[in-house]
C-alpha cells in the first residue's frame, strides 16, 4: 500500500502545471530605451542619424526620460556645449554654415540625480560645389564704346538667386532673372575698364574671371605710316642734303626719328619732317637711312630703307 500511495502522489505532481514556479519572460529587457517603466534616466538623439549629413541651419531632435525627471538637456558639438533646452520635446538649432568636414555630437540629460549622455554620433557637413559664374559677352580684351549689354551666366547646374555685376571693382547692378544681363554705359574718361560678376545662392557666392575692356575712343592699335620720299634709293650724294619723310596716323603723329646706319640721328616733333644731313661728315661709302614714326599711343612703325652713296 505504501508503494501505491507514493506512485499516486508522483503521478499527481506530474499532472499539475508548474506555472507558478518559473517566469517565462525573465530573460526579456523590461525597460528598453525610451521606456519609463523602470524609472531609469535615458536620452537619445532622434535627428540626425549616425553618419548623417547636415547643411545650413539644422534642428537637432532629442528624446529623454523618464518624463518629469529631466531638468534640461544640453547639446554638444566636438565636446563643447552649444545649447540647452529645458522643455520637452528637446530641440536645438545648429548653424553649420562655414563648417566643413566631420563633427561629433551628443546630448546630456541633467537631472537631480546626476547626468546621462546619449550615444556619440558622427555627422558630416554637406559641402556643395563652388559657384562658377562667367561673363559671356563682351569677350576679354574687347574694344567697346557707348552703351553695351553685359551678359553673364552660372556654369554649374544650379539655379542661383542672383548675379551681380561689378565694374572697375564697384558694385554696379544685380539681376535675379535668367538670362542675366546688364545695360552699361562705358565711361570714356579712361582707356580701359575691368568687369566681373558674382553669383549668389542663399549665403554662398562665386566670382567670375576678370574681363578687361578697352574704350574705342582711346584705344589705338593701328600703326602709323611713314615713308622716306627723298633722296631716292641708291642716290649718289655729297655735301648738305635734306632727307624728306612723310608720316600719317589715325590719331596723330608724336615724332619721327631719322636713323642713320642703324643709330638714331635726329628727331622731329612737327611736320614737315625735313632732316638736314651733312654728308661731308660721312665716309665715302654706302650708308643706310630709315625713319621711325611714333603715334600718340606710342605705337611705332618703320619706313622704307634708303641707301645713299657718298662720293666727294
């Protein structure tokens, strides 16, 4: 009978569920991050994400708890606290303009019991390609006069807010509508001017290459004309002779120089250009004559060469 009772008791125990002996959820975290169940202080950055990119003015978003126990939250960039917020939801305005490269950020929850830091995040500042405006017309080193239209464009594939024209280093005018163009009256008080444009997109800008322009009324590239009229080439001469030259220029002749055997011999500043030459002072052999004429812009040109034969 004892054996039967023992066997019956063992069978009875086996048939009863052991629900009160073990907790099936004992290995599951009962207080995940962001839950206030256990009363532990927690904090995390919800924006931006780890390895994210930031640009311009960003709003950093933070969650922290338990609710009612957070006095304030501080925002740190590269180890320095840049802001503090005491009202949930916690946010911070971060101006990243002017920054480059990567930066580390974290937040710190301040409570009566102490402080708790969020995970350290690394973010990169978005660095857009530089703006590259150009002046498309007039071309560099052009000769201009009166009133001209200056055309400009932004060569990068972005839509800029405006383009500003600068003349001789001074701001002239802005245009915020494509195609960018400016009506400019060319001052004739000086013989050259410089132009450049700046394109703007929000708070960044780009500058074009410099364009130099010359004023038509003052810019003289034409060489003067000069010719020895007398004596004739291979003339036999003796005693005192006169070298006669003619010189013309679209703006005016400044001076004419008589060159004897490759050396400057005499200079006349007014017409007629009649050079006296005493051939008795020359050796009895062949000698060369050339005239060199300068205009008022200091451009010069050479005449025909005349050979004379001194025979005494």
